[in-house]
């Protein structure tokens, strides 16, 4: 049975990504599926409606029409505001959801009764193929933004992260050496900073240690983390427990020990954050100060580079959407195990508490 795959326009503040690019949508159409797009959904990513029409995608005039037609709803970010009122029990929602720190949204999806599958809980052999591309982008953005915030006009301490000859290099501390943390560490090192990365996985530590001479990779313990945080010009939080709330590894007191004008970027904010002073922000008002330290904790960091992010996400999504559009999609373990909520019940074990 052919299902309508619907792609709405994202409404989260300054979220320009789109779940399907025209070339990927064309492959779904060629496979015999009906693909519908809300008018203007791809424009912020550089894809006008005409590009989708050329791929035989149906363009629907507004969100009501799109949600009314869609059987599989393919979104980037979790539904918010009026989007929730449009969802139906018979729909499959496939999106980044990050429900662990958001029990209110979890309850709302339960009350609707639909099947909600999270990109970030699709797992294959210990890897998260749909989270990886956005994690790598977020990791790079963390350093780009952190470097900018160190500038005095932004309220920072007035530090050039990579330094110049005769000047001490900036210090970057990264919590977690996965896709996001690894990307942060590599970019910071390439810029000339001295980087310390913490992770419990010895293979990740070996990988980080070999990545650059100015990266040191350490096992986490309270003393080592406290010392590295206190000396950090930029602290990046990149800890992930798939489907679960992030553990708090850095206390408010440890943040207060950082020099004034230092920067915290918590990529783990989608899952509640791994730093005690973290609170979610949007690109409308992305930065706040806590304990004299600038904090950037935007919950959709890759949304700032929608062209690149949409291309990366859509390419990763294609094989999974093809499987999800089949009647027997529940026979695919990675998809079945990624169901967060279905028929009014919480399905994902890590969400049950």
C-alpha cells in the first residue's frame, strides 16, 4: 500500500531545515511513493517549490492541507504549538523528538495516540545513523560560535582561540568524544587551541589522541573534569545516552570557577544538557550569562546552516523512509526499536523511567 509521505514547513524559531531535498524526494517518487510538501518548506534551505515540482512532488498550500494528507509525517524538529493540534492517531511521526527531558510533549503525543519514531533512537550496531550528521554539524558550530563569543564585542574575554606566535593558546574542554564532541575537538585543534576531551570509551580516546598533537584524551573523573573546566576558555558539552536524559557532569560551582567571559556550549541541551547551568535557548535569543560565563544552548544548532544540514539529513533519511513506507516496516528491528510512543503508550524503555 502506498502511503502519503508529508513534509511540513518547520516553525521552530529560525529553523530552516527541511526533511527532504528535491533529489531525495525524487528517489521516493521513483520508488512509487506519493510525496507531499507544504508550500515554501524548502525555501530556507535554498530549494524553491519549483525544484520539488520538477521531482513530481505535490505542493500543498498550507499546513492544514499537508497534515490532512500525510500518513507518514516527516519532520526535522519535534512538533510544537499548532502542529500538535494537527496530528492524528493514524499517522506515523518520524522526526527528532528528544522526549526524555520533555514529559509534557511525551504526554501530548500519548494523548493523540499516533506512532512516534525518533531519528535519534534509530540504532544500528551501536551507531545512530540519523543523529550522526546533525551531531557532526553541531560539533563544528559549537566551536565556530564559541570562538566568536570569546570576542570582546560579544561579551567574551577577548581571546583569540588559536593564539599567535608568542601568545598562549586558548583552552577547549570537550565532554564526550562521539560524533559531536569529536567534531568539536578536531575543529578546535585545527584552529590551534589546546584541547582536552573526556570519554569513557577507550576506542574513542585512542581515536581522539591520534587526531592531533594538541588533543589530549582522558578518562573522566571528578577531579580531572573540574580542573579542565576551570581552565577552559570554551567548554563543550557533548554527552549522549541514546533516548535518555543527559547526565549532569559539570556543576554550577565548577562553571563559576571558569574565568569571566569564558564560553559554554552545551550540544546535549536537546536531552536536558550535561552542565548544570544549561537551559534551552533558540536562535531568537541564543546567548545568556550565568556565573559570569556566556552560554550558547540552542536546541536546534544545525538549523543555522539549513542548506548543508538538509542535504546531510535527507541523504541519511532516504533508506529509512523507504523502509518505513512499507506495510511490514515493523519487521525492521532498528525502526521498531526506535518507536518512542504508540497507541497512547510509552514504548521506548529509556522513557519509562
